[in-house]
C-alpha cells in the first residue's frame, strides 16, 4: 500500500523534520525534493523502525545515485528523487516508521511517501554511510563508493575482504559497473559519481580498505538480524492473507 507522509514541505537551513506512519510492515521509502535553487543535494535522510536506525543520516546525493543505478531516480541538484528499498521490516504493535529529513541548506518542496503493509518475506535491510577509509560492515550485501563529482578516472585500489573472497578492484572498475546499469546519456553523467564495488549473494561480514582521497564516503547495504518474534508475526500475517484469498487468487501465486 502506497501512503503519503509529507507533501511539498519546506525545511529551513540546519533544521530537520520527522514524518511518521503507523504500520505493520515497511518495504520502501520514496523522497523527492523539487528545489527551486541548487540545494537539492543538501538534504540528509534518517529512517527508523521504532528505535532502530536503518538509514543513518545519508545524503540525498548518495541515495539518489544508488537509486539511479538500481532502477531509476534523479541526482540533479534542482530535482532529486529516489527510492530506498528497505527489503521488508516487520513492526511491533507500538513501533512506527519514522523518516527524518535534515537540511544542510534550506531545501524546498519535499515529498515523502512509503510502501507499507505489503507483507511477504521478513527480510529487513539497513543502509550505513561510512566516512572512514577503513571499516568493517556486518552482513553486507552491497557496497557503493560515491563522490560529489566524477570517479571515472580514479584508478586507486579498493580492497574488499570477507569469508568468500578477497578482491582489490580499481574504483574506476566500479564506475564501469554503475554505467552499465544506466540508460541514456544524462543518466550516465551522474552514474560516473558512484562506483559499485561489491555485491554478496549472501550476507557476509565484510571489511573495506581504500586509499582514494576523491571518494566522499561509502554506503553499505546490509541484511539485519531477524528477531524471532517478528519472524513469527510475519508468518501469521502471511497465513492470514492466504486465508482471505479466493481460490483463483491462490492459484495465481
């Protein structure tokens, strides 16, 4: 179910605003900033499920670049829009979905919507922005290096290690992957600002070490540990949906 959390909201420089929604599960968040000036990239997003932070004050620019190379979005200064794929989080009865937007500079016309209560598999995802050049991330699925300008000529080494492999590609190679995911010349211009450095087929604790002075930060998308009570609630919700379906609906599954 698509719901609206905010529409055409202006946020003053240095201020923040939180939008919330009471739901049983949360799958996606969509944000658009139709800024009349050039401050569209000066927004930062924090997403919480109850007290758990699942997106840690990440720049509009980083999130719009990730969205751009994974299915659409815009990373322009004046018109930023993007999707945050949360996987699927199950909420406790007293928990809410919270989306907080912080403005580095004044940003105008912010729209926030979300997909909630879709049920399905309990598979919660987390986004963490790392400004350090040496770090370890838990249960990593994807690693994205990003910058406010092009990375396509950055030939420095980016070392990724976990139980399955040890790889040291150039940042430039990660940009090649990003470019291959985009369509059209305008999209490719922005795609040069982000590098897809690693994708794990299963969640693995992963260490990162790089020397580039060009990279602004690295965003890791990770699987979150599943709580037994939430897994049980997800199963019950799925069974309830199946019981409510007609025979033709069940046959279409």
